[in-house]
C-alpha cells in the first residue's frame, strides 16, 4: 500500500470502479506508457476508455494547448462565440466532413458522451413527434436516465432507480445468427398485432465495445439505413468510443458507405483527453429553439484547441491507414498466439479494439490482474465481463504493441495453467 491508498479508501465514494482493478496511484503518462507513484512503468491498453486515441500528452496537441494557456485564451465560454470554437468548427467541417461528402451542423451538448446521446434522443423525438427509440441488446449509450434507458446491461439499469421507458431493445444481429433482425423490425412495424409503433429513431454503435467488441456487418448497416429510410425513422450512430479513427476510419460508419441522420461523438473528439461532446446533425433536422438544450460546460475552450489539433494530427500522420496496418498485427497475434491456448477462446475486433473472450468473468478478471502485475493496463467487456479488451492508443509503436500483446499471452498461459 502506498501513501495515497488510504485517502481513496477513506474518502472516495464506493462507486469508483477502474481503480479497484488497477490498484496503483499514477503520477504521469506519455504516449502509450503510464507511471505510478513508485516509479513502475505500464503499457496502456486501456487508453482512457477511448479518450486518448492520440496517446498521453501528445506533443503536437499539447503544444497548442500550452500556447493557448500562456496567452490567456478564454477558458470558459458557455456557447458564446470564440475564436477557439470557430477554428474547431472550421477544421471539423473543412478537413473532415466536406472531404468525406458529409453535410452536418454541429451541436455542442456538454462535456461527456451521455450528454450527446441525451441531446440526440431529445432532438429525434422533437423532429418526428414520436416517443419510442429502438436500440440493440448489448449496447452501451450512457448512464444518465435517457441514455440509461437505452443501455442494456442489467446492473447499470437497476442503478437508475426508476422505470426506464420509451425504448425497445432489438436482438443484436450476432445474438441469433438464424434471425434476420432487419426483417424482424420490418415485421414489428408491418404487423398490426405486434404491439409496436414506429419509433422516432434507431440508435446503434457500429461496433459494440462495452457489449464485448461485436462488429456489425457492413451489409447489415446498409440494410438498417434502408429500413430507417423506408419507415421515416432517424438513424443515430453512437460514435463516442469507436469513432475518431478507432475502427480504421475516422467515422466508424464510413466502412459501410452510409450516412446517419445524427452522429454522437465524445471521448477523443477533444484530442487530448479533455471533456467534449458533440452531435453532428443533418441541417434539416436542426429545429432546436435557442437554449432548448444547454449545459454550463458545453463550451470547453481547451477541448476546442485540443480537438482542432487532434484532427490535424490525425490527418497529417495518416492515422486511419496506420490503424488498419496495426490492426493486422493484432489480429495475426491473437489468431496465432492467443486462440490456440484454448479452443473455447473467441477473438473479435476491428481496427485497434479487440476482444479475447474466454467466456468466464472470473477467468478474464484473473487474466487482467496478472497483466497489471506484469506492467500492462487493460480492462474487460461483454456479458459477464468475460472478454479481455485490447484498446491501445492509435499512435502506439509496433514494438510496444507487440510487447503488450506478449504480456497478455504470458498472463493467459499462467492463468489457464
């Protein structure tokens, strides 16, 4: 026990979670490495739950933030007009959206991903004048009540303390391979005895990360887009964790060639791990009244500086191509070195987010604990938390990536033995 452990144990709320699985007090971090108060070095395969796609203390982004602070740039701006916000919007529109043929307005919703989801739900209901939202079993969309109504994990939902209404959960396409989920949704709306009504929107993650790293098939995504068009339903894509290049495309839906009506983003959209959340909205849907959805910290100026620099860094360093290349390194290692350790292991993933599903929550916990003891920070996901989650920075170098994967292999061999 270090000198700080008693402080957290005595004074911090019992709700803390990650710190229980990573029992160290961290002092600094750089790139793909973290360091604790006792001087130990850890490779980071957790990546701030996807908020640090460009690594810890990225020099390019940090220099912009330090310069802004040194010149007394405005820090808190609500939704007032600032140069920092204007330059973030301009960079987003002109360097990301327009070159991809995307036409969206930007709404700043508040500091976290659940704020973006809440705003998207409110707007969808306002536009379509319908109450219901459809989502997939296995999804995670946030912990505030509207987003929590979507989130399917039972323990999370119980924590809400009230009925979570106006949402229908559809079986995810991987759950029942024999079930055509698109046909199932069509039947729900076509059958006058189904008990279902047309929703305002369908919200999905193109890859369910907290649900266990389940990658939605590109054809299924295309079919879902057509389903929504056929029934006048908005399609919302939650790109909060799988976005910002994590999948190998900046927007995770690009691989399917679809255009959502609303895109919710947070985590690495702030570039530096700074709180920022946005919704990208098709212009014709932007029917908000002034102030109808707001928040004190929707104008995080440092995050605008970091977000602009993050987009520029991503483009200048061809991060999307690098993710696709590194994805092959991870897949090859997991297929050749991890999967043969036990014939029950299932490997799933895309880009730089992968699951090693051992189908046993106690086993996965032992593996991640062993990894931590050997200098690797990572977490779990999926039903029963049975999947070990591989989620490094997109900027990780090949040598560090392979070293981290080797630590996973050694831990699994030790635990399985």
